[in-house]
């Protein structure tokens, strides 16, 4: 072989190797995920006032929420991937704890609510309620390779929630459904889990560590919708993501 042909042969061989590497990597670089989420949160420890009455309500609200999302995931390189998603999230309040007014001993386990019964509109309260939300997510995940198919996976995520309807339990399992507009709410989470890959699909179970969350005031409690009820590191959750490469 002439000296001129040797460089061309080497270049061709290098191109074949690079193309093979790109093709094999590209086969598993994009995926669609279904994510199931369940979590427990202390949503707020705050003060509000109902209808301008003579005392304020100091209360803690907590609950178990759940959701389902669809994500598009794209690998940036062997260790990093970015995801965007859209889904449903039911943010629920099922535990209410508040002090009694004027220093009276005892604990309140319900919140006064502005329910219109067409007559008195007085004396109504709710012990649990929930918000139906659209949830938009963007996340970045880092994989620490253990072997060819198993990794430790760390994934911070930013979630925006848009409430589309609300549901309040009043008494005797009677529910009041509303569609009051609320500003967009936000949360920041850290997911700590594993990534187990197979030929065409993978699973990503993880523990959800809520870092920050802010929800807005609710007009049925005479709260300003611009009011922010914020929390740091007050919750725990679980997530299971099932992904299919394409």
C-alpha cells in the first residue's frame, strides 16, 4: 500500500469507529418515561385571617399527595441527562392543626370555609381538601456508574403547578367543588435513587427530598391569592419512573 493510501485508510477506519460509537450511543439516548409520585408534606406553618375577624389563625397543614407524569428524557453524555415533563398532581391537605383563639386550651382540626349554602353561609368548615394541578417539570440527572446497566442516580428538579380545580370536604362526606383561579406555584426537589437499564427500557425508583415549595393563598379561606405559603425541607416522597428508549 502506498504512503498516500495509508492516511486515507486510517481516516476511514477512524470514521467507521466513531460512527459505530455514535450509533450505539444514539440508540439509547432518548426515551419516554412514565413517572408515578407519592409524597407526604408539611405544606405550611403560618398565620392567616378569616373574613377579618378579631383573631388570627395560626395553623399547620399537611397531607399525602400523589401524581402521574410523562417525561421526555435526553442523554447529554454517558453520565448526564435532561428531562422535561407534563402531568397531573393532586396536592392534598388531610391534617390540620391550629391553636384555639384567645388562648383557649385545645387544638383545632378544621378550617372555617366560605361556603355558600344559599341561606345562612355560616358555620362551615373543612377537615380535608385537595387541589387538582397540571404539573410541568424540568430536571437534570447525574448517573454514577456501578456497572454497564446499573447506576446511582441523582436528579434535581423544578416543578411548576397550575391549579385547575379544588375539592373541599364539608360534612357527612359532602364535597364542594370549585374552579377558582390561583397563580402558578413552584417546588424544587432532589431525587436520590438508582437507574437499572435493560436493552430497550429502564426503571428509576427514587426517594424524593422536597427542598423548597411555595403554594398560594386560597380565597375560600379569605386568603389573598398572592399570599405565599412557603416551606423548606418539610416532606418526603417516593417516585418510580419507567422509561422506554427509542
